[in-house]
């Protein structure tokens, strides 16, 4: 054999773990350690000669991959030619080297360790182009011939479309003996230890003897895979022998050689995935697509760009509850009891749930209803959804829709995009693991639309009982049946919900609570909850009903109970401070120290009178339980926020009337104030009014001017041309709009021009026309509750709204007197004490109809 070249005596060393580079083969090596990076920058990037491209690839000893000790280096390595260098700075600096093995070397000693190792080496293989005359050894010749025969079998089983395989088949007979064993061994699936033994085989015959069993094993593996049979391992356990040829190692190469355990683990994952797909009981269409993609995944290498995408999709489709459903509880009596225990009032909502249960008992295939709870904040719309799920025995999942403006949140992203994922509907089904959960679509009225589509339009398919049985998520891309899902949406108003989406839902209005209902909710739910959260119980604190009523009336004014719960929490915190202080005091000290806060009084016998304790009795610490009276509320929470006397102080003046308004937070009492002054005949409207309310004000004024002669009002054209009219709606920071203030504005103007005040116990609502007809308005229950909270006793409302009084509790109806009207004349007769009649002659107001508009 003719020697033609030799490697340098000193070589920079590239330290690798779990990789063995054999002469004649090519691999990609990831460079991330500081020493290897320093070698690449100093040796490869800064020099361009051929000798600078030759490095020593030295593996570490098995089991010492994490060690930086010199003794962890293997003494036999491979001199390699660096063919390509690529690098990146994200997420951290690193390089990837494509290296081709040249020959073996032995590391004699290290001459440099910092910043990168450099060693003195001895070349073990000769770089040659001819074989030695080994035919004189018959045993070696037979061994080489057998090795070439098995190598031919291996290449015949590989994909001939690969350029590497085609080139190797042509060159197999011409490859020198010295390179044949190393080159073929690099193509086999072998462990790190097995390839390290081949690297250590300096003798050529010993190298062939160690490589031949690996080659024969590889051929048998491919035969098993082709025939679809199984082998018996040494322990007798039946296994499926896997094999993945990594042809890329010799060209674009680049994978770390795994041991047999890792190979079995990868195959077991695929087998487990296949088993999960069988157990998922997929429908025919989804099964067809899943089986096709699973076969693609088996044929695909782990470093293929599509490998992770397909695997993630298959894992999702195998985890979805295609045929898994939770067992429902169809006991109506138990359901009624559970709903009553969890929530007070809400009779209409509870009745609808019980109706659904009753029908489910008669017909088990009933599709899930699509309900929408509409009501002010804090009335329990979200919590009642969870309670319904518990009552039905179903899983519960909440999806917050407030603020989303991308249809992909509903339908998901297509798999062609990087970072794609399913929509929140499919994600929720994966989380709950059943196909009949209760989905709560929270704040459905607060969705937006943007450049990425309209999520409200995407919900049309989800919330349509005729379409959601074949709902197609963009990521899933196969139909999924949502017909058994019970959808419950919540909203504060229906005005911002698109009409097509609103048409697909059954609207159930959840009105605000009355004062009596808030009392019951506080005693049954809120106060016990706050006591538990603050580590207290009834032996530490007591809140009488009179104090609770004061708390509700003067410290909260809302349709729900959130503020009430926060106020109760503030009371509990104050009591907790005093209880903690009392536990730290000694008995002797407790008899001489005084109370610093008069808000907490004791209930010792002899000291309590009419539920209150005199300030003089607070000279010694209180005993448990601590009683909170109205004085204690004011000391802890401060002065009352809402004074019921405020509205009465503004009544009894001409030009002032009380109206009723509906808002997203419930009903409110709305004052309307009108005044006149010398001017140019202008009308001024203040109070942050919307267009509709401004039109109502102009309409009411024109009606009053038209009817002035009938009611004896002095409104001639001369007077109106020199009089400005100012109509103001207090609480100017709050926007107001709607037509229901028409009768209130007309009444205030009549009161202003007649000089007669409106009755102080009356509130009104209704839209008017130019002819004085009173039209119906909405939100009657909320408005009536607001009037009741404000202490008003009479409510004027359109006659056509009488049907809405059915929803008002009887306890509220007993305290109020309702006056249904059809014309403004009836409003005036009821709004003024003794009615409203003309008290002047008609000729005194003959110029009223001639006034200019």
C-alpha cells in the first residue's frame, strides 16, 4: 500500500459526547461548549489554509459526558476535515460543523487546555488509495467477501432514490479494505459503546470482525420490518425490532447517535400513539385522516420539518373526547334542591334548567341548549353556570370572550402556520375530556372585530344547533360533534351582540336583586363565606338585620351583590384585627385597657340596650361575639355613601321631576331639572346626553308648546322668543341615552311653566310622541326596583308595560302603587297633587299656538 499523506503532529481537539466519528463517514457536530466555540473561532474562522481545517474529533469516555477532567477523554480519536461551518447567535451563540473522518490517531499528551485543548497525536491509519496485498490470508479474504455480501444486502434494502445509496452501490466494490468496515459501520444503527469498539480496533481484521455482527443485525432488522414480523430477544420477550436509517449522516447528516434504549423509546411512543388512536373511537372521516398521517409519521425522520406538526396533531386528535361522555344526574328533585341551595331567587333561570332535565329523562338524545344570561354585573350569571354543571353532573369549562378580536380564538389556526394551535372550543374539550360538558362563554357582548376576522361570526357555527354537529376547527380540520355540549353565554346587554348571533341563543334575563333578596343572599351566602375566609365564625361576630339593612341601603347601590360582599369583607377584617388583639392580651391587661375603636361593641348582659351600646360602656375590651350596630358601620366604613334624603331635598320645586333609567348595572333613579331665563329663545341640554335623549327633550318641549292652550300655560310666541330653557340631567359624568325620559321631561317642563311642583313620591318612565301618546319602554323590572330602593311610592309607566310587572316580586308590589297611562294627560293628572287642570281663561293664552318652533 502506498502512503500519500499524513496528518499534523499537533491537532486542536473537538470534544464530542455520544457521537463517534469513524474514518470515511461524515456527521454534523453541534458546538455549544465554550472550549469548542473558542477552537472554532480561533482555528477555523480566522485561518483559511488546508492544514487549519484538520482537527481531531475526540469522544469522551462512556458515563463521563458531563466531566471536564482530562482523564474523561478517550485516548483514540479521528482526524477530520471540516467541510462546513454554520453558526447562530439565537437563542445563544453556537456553531454546527460538518466533518469528514480521515484516519485514527492516538492522543499522546495535551500541550494546551485553555482556551481550547491541543494535543500531540500519533497517526494510526495511513491515508492511502491502494489496499495491501491481504489476499495471501485466506481467512481475511473470506471475511472481507462476506462483509461485502452483507453490505450489498443492506444497500439493496435501502431507498435507491437517495443519491447517497445509489453512489455507495456503485462504489462498493471499489472501496478499499481499510475504509470499508468504517464506512459501512457508520451506516448501521449501533450504540455509542459498539461504535467506540470499532474506533478502538486498530487491527484491520479485528475491525471487520467487530463490524460484521452490526451489519448482519441491521440486515435482519430491515427484513423484519419489511415482512412485518417480530423477533424474540434473548430473554424470550416478544418485541418489534425498529430501525431508522440515517443516510443524512454521510451527506447533510446531523443527528446524535442514539442507543438501543432511545430507539425503543421512540418506537414505543409511536405504538402508544397508535393505541390511543384506536381507543379514541374516531368517526370514519377523522379516522381516515389520522391513519394516513400516522403512516406518514412512521416513514418520516424525526428531524423532518413536518414531524413535530404531524405528531402534535395526532396527539391532539387522540386526546379529544370523540366518544367519551360524563354520566348525567337526571334527578329533578335533587337538582331543584341543589339550585335552591346555591342561589337565591333566579326562579326563571332555575325553571329552564329543570325543564331541560325533564325532557332529558323522556328523550335521552336531546341536544344541549344554548342559553344566554343577560343581566347587570354581580348578579351571579357566571357562578350559576358552574352550579348548573354541578347539578347536571357534567364537567364545567369557562371561556372568557371579553376583548378577543381574532376569529382564530374560536376556530383555531391552520396547521400551515408556525405556532398554530386549536381554537378555545377544541382546547376546552381536550381539557375536560368529555364531549358533553357545560361551556360558559363569558362576556359574549364584549367581543370585538379586527384585521384577523370577527369572532362573533365564527361563533355562529358553534351556537347553531343545526350546524355545530359538524363543527370544523381550522387546526383540527375534521368535523367534531358539539351537539351534546351545553353552551351558556353571559352578557350585560344585548345591544352589542350581532343580531344573527343573538338569534341563535335563548335569552334569559337575570334582573337585579331587591333589597329583601340581598338580605337573604347576604345572610345565607355572603356573610358565612366572608367569615370563613377571614377565619371567623358566628361566635366572633354578629351583624343584626337592622345593620345589614343599613349596609345595603346606604353603602351599596347596585343591581348585584359584589360591593355588598366587599363591604362585608371590610367588616370582617376589622373584627379580625380586634379578635387577634384580644388573643394577645393577658387577662389582667384586658380589664384595664380601653377600646380605641368605638365601632366594636360587646354584648355582655346588662350593657346592651336596643341593640346599641353606650360609648361609656366601651371603657373595657369587648367580649365575644362582637356586635356591629349602625354606629359601628359608620366608624368602620365611614359616613354613608348614599343618602336617601338627597332625592327628597331636591323635590318640591317647580321644574323638577323624577325619572327611571335602565343601565347595564341595573335600574337607577334619574332627576330631571328644568329652568327658564331671559335669552334668545334657545334650549340648552346638559348632562352628557345621547342623540336619542336630546331628541326626546326637543320633542317634549314642542308637545308642551302645542298643548299650552289646553292646559292654560302662558307660552305665547313673544315670551318664548325672549326666554331660554335649560334642561339638566344630574350626574353629568355619566352618559345617558334612550327615549324613556320623554314623559319625565314633559312633566318637568309643565311644572316649570305652571309653577306647580311635581308630587314628591312619584317616579315615571315612558316614551312620548308629538301627539302626547305614551309608548312602551324596556327594563321595567329594573326601573321599579330602583324606585323601590329610593323610597318612592308611586310609579307611572306605559299601559303596555303592565305585562312586565309579572316579574316583580310580590313584596315590592305591596309597597308600590302602579299607574298605567296611555297619554301625557294621564301622566300630568297623576304627577301633580290634585291633578292638573287649567286655572285661567283660554283667551289669556290665545297666543300659545302662535309661538315659533
